[in-house]
């Protein structure tokens, strides 16, 4: 058993997933309970996560210093390294901020923790503080251009420290580092496959039941466990489902339909903010599932609610609240027909949860409409069977369920739709501009055979304006930003290195075909620091 101590990182849950992928059981703890739990349960190793706080600030999460004297191997990641150094007598300051890729140079690769690592490789950073003086007993194993203490070890106290994140997809050799740490803990058993018990609880979930299946390969038996959990939770009630035509809500709906059959009622809200083919896509997908979705048209009301709204957080909350209003209205209509609905199915996944301040010490990044954007007093209880899965895991489940590969590989589309790809107020005029630009991006990427090689692409109406020359005359129009990214689990991403001629074609078509556009720019920001969407 490895304990991951959660200091509020966006990726603490991802750390535990990576450990389980390597065949070792993992449990997440809050730092306040860590020492007592470690004494009682005696894990083989500890991993201290990153986090948004600064260790030297008042009220920053900390840990009982006695934990360092227990002789249990510790891996401190980012904030975890900084806190370890700070508590053991080192010095941490607000240093050079670094987000995204950095080249790590290994100075000593003959140790157990650096076994099978190359001399240099790319790692993913996300920090504003840095260790500038190591505690006594630590030595440097690796550095980057800006961080001299990027990979450190205190061999006597069995402590490893990393300023970068080995758990994220974009860190090269991250899995090898974690595997080396498990070997360091003597916890690695290649023939052991550790799976969570059905409906097991995780301290990171605030008491929710976690329906997780391991990321070691998906089987029909494991899918049946999820379906069984849904059936047990729902009982004899009916469930209405918020479906958007995306992979998350469709997989959640398919699992629920298989679990309770005709007692599941999917509802698609046509609010005018989705791609034009979404409604037909929803009908097609649910025809294959054997369930007829209800289509509710509320476009006019949606625009009225968004009138004069420019703040992105306010947009998300308005949309989230409006969805719940609609579903509760539909619940009352069904109740009048003696159909008792108690639960609302949502396709919430873990990236939605953690960005919406889903754990005790986490920071609020954005209020996802299906998490932080929900009203406090809801009449419906939530059913979220995918809440602790990542995007790549959801796709894997979809494949086992037999959903078409073409659908599984469709780009994700945000629940609030085009509203969060339009900076500022969402007017009908600007919505049409966004839809037209979006169609152009998709068409060009499809024609150039790039579409199926990327994770996500979209234009953003930036709300910024610039001067251009059209027909030898001055034109002052809006700037459109293009975002094309590569990712697997939504936790990190890199911008796609699209050929210049393809970007040129996208730019020319948007400037020439979309009215009131002056220029096109390409977003080359990684996650972190950027999020997937602009709002």
C-alpha cells in the first residue's frame, strides 16, 4: 500500500491512478490525518502531492514532522518537495515561475531511483516557488535550466524530491520514476494486480462511493460491476439523464440504460449553444442504445439569461442553474404521470471535479457547469458513475460497451457549448461568427487529414479588436484565436505542431469568410498554465 498525501494538487488523484497502474494499491489522505493513519496502517511508502499554496505562508497545509523519522520512503512532488525541504531546515522562496515543459539533466543515474532513466528528458513543471537551499543530507540528482534542485535525494532518510510532475502524461519517463520509487519502497510486485473492491470508498471523495475500475485493461466483468453499482444506487426509482451528445454523457447514459432499462429517460436540451449536428447525433446514438431521448427546446430562454453577461464564471453558473431548472421541470411533469424520478444522471468526469475545487486543499480553477455551477438546493440527487474516471478511461469503457469508434474519437465539446468560446457577451451575431469559424477549423483539419491525430480544436472569439485592411479600406474587427491541442486525460496538454500551410489555410478562410474578423492568432500555450478552454 502506498499513501498519497493530498496538499490540493490538480493531479493527486492521478498519482494514485498511476500507482495502481503499476500494480500497487494506493490510498489518498488529507495531510491532517496522515501521521496517525501511517502509524496505524504502516504503508510501504508515501507520496506528497503538489498544491496551490506556498509553504511559508500562514495557513498553508502542512504535515506532522514526526513522519520523517518513521523510516518510510517518501516521494515529494512539487509542493511536496518544497514542504519537505522547508520542514527539514531548507529554504523555499517565491522563485522563477515555470509552467509546462522543461529539460531535466540527470547528474547521477546509477542510483536505484534513477535506474533506466536517460541522461536528459522532458518533464512537466507547474510551480511558482522553488527550493534554494537543501536541508542537510540531501544531494542533487538532476537539474533543469532554471531549477538546480529539480531531482534530489536524502538516501539516509529515504526521501526523494521532484520539482516536476512524474504522474502527468507529458513528463517523459514519469512512469519509470514512479516504478523506481515503488522498487525503492519494495512494494513492486509485477504479478500482483490490485483492484478496488466494488463500491470501495476513498478518503479523497468526501464520503462518496467511488465506482472505479483499474486502468490495467477493461473487461466486460468490470463494466458489469459499474452497472451493478448503478442498479443498487437507483433501486426502483426512475432516472433522468443530462445528455449532450459527447462521450462522457453518452457512456454514462449507456451504463445507466443497461442497468435500469426503460426507467432511464435521457433529455437533450437544445439551447442553441451546441454544434449544429448535435441533436441528430444524440438521436442516432440513443437509437443504437435502444432508448428514445426527450428533446427540449429552450434556445430563446437561454439567450435571454445570457443577455449582458460577460464574466466567464457567471456564464457557467447561469447555464448550470438553467439546466437544473429544466430537469426539475421535467421531473415534475413525469411525477404528474406517476413516474417517480429521484436522480439526475450526469457525465461528470474527474477533470471537471478537480478544476471545480473538488478536494479540501485544491484551488478553484473554473466552475464547471455540472459541478461548481450547480445550485445549492437541488430537488434531484446526482448519479455520476464516471466522476472519478479520466477522459481516456471513459473512452476505454465506451469501446467495451460497443460504441462506434468514430463516436469515441470525436472531439470533446464543453457542456456550456459555444458560450465559453465567446469572450464577453454571447449575442446571436457573435454566436454565428463562432459557429462559422468552428466549421472552417474542422473542415480544414479534416481535409488535411489532421483531425483524427489531435485531441481538440476550436476557435475563440477573443473580444479583442485590431485594425486590418480589406479591399484597400480600413477595417476594425475582432481577433479570432485558434487552439489545437494534444492530450489524453485532459489533465495536461501540449499545443499541436500543425503545419504552417494548414494554419495559413484556416486563417485565410476565417478572415475572408467570417464577417467582422480582422486577424487570426494561434494559441501555443501548454496546460499548465493554460486550461483547455479559454473560459
